[in-house]
């Protein structure tokens, strides 16, 4: 029953995130939305990718990622929550080799162009210790993206 509640919570979270992050026009391609919404094209991106089959701890991991982002990185980087199984336009699955229920990808942007990326796909395994989770995620973001 608890597993069902978490799945429902993740679905609700993704619906709320989609309402906040995705364009009001449903026929607008995702890339056009990224281009139109990002006045500063030089901000690196933190992608939170999930699929239609969430893991037991996925909802909590997404919540912790959002918390760390809002407290530490909201002014420095962009963050997008994306259901990668529903993306037909941007080919995120092949680009980032996505295959787990939840993966965080740090995408370095320089002069408006995407350069290297780093995948963090073990975050759901770390939710039992929120302090270590925050320290790890903060260290990975600072280490890969740097404090721009």
C-alpha cells in the first residue's frame, strides 16, 4: 500500500512539475520551450529524468533534489523535471543513455552550447540519509558544473 502511495505521489509530483516547467501550449515542442524560456542560455542544466515506472524511493529522491536545488543552485543553473518516456522530440533516452526509473543528469553549458554531461543514477538508493544525500549531490554539482 505504501508503494502505491509513493507511485501516486510521484505521478502527482510529475503533474505539478509539468505544470510548472512545461509550456501551457501542449503542441509547442520541448526544445522550443527550453529556447524560449531560458533568457540566459549560458546556464548549465540539472535534468531530473523519470519514467512511467517509478521506483520505491523515486518520489523522495526527486523531492530532495528539488530541495537542494532551491536552497543552493536556483540562481546559478536551470533545472527541468522530465518524463523521458513521453519525450518524442529531444531523444533524451539515446542522448543520455537513460534506462533507470530516476536519473539526474548534469549538463554543462558554455556560450550557449552543450558540452560534457555527468549522470547521477544512484540517488534513490541514498534517500535514507538526507544529510549525506544533500552533501553528495551538492559536491557532484559543484565538482562538475562548478560555481558559475
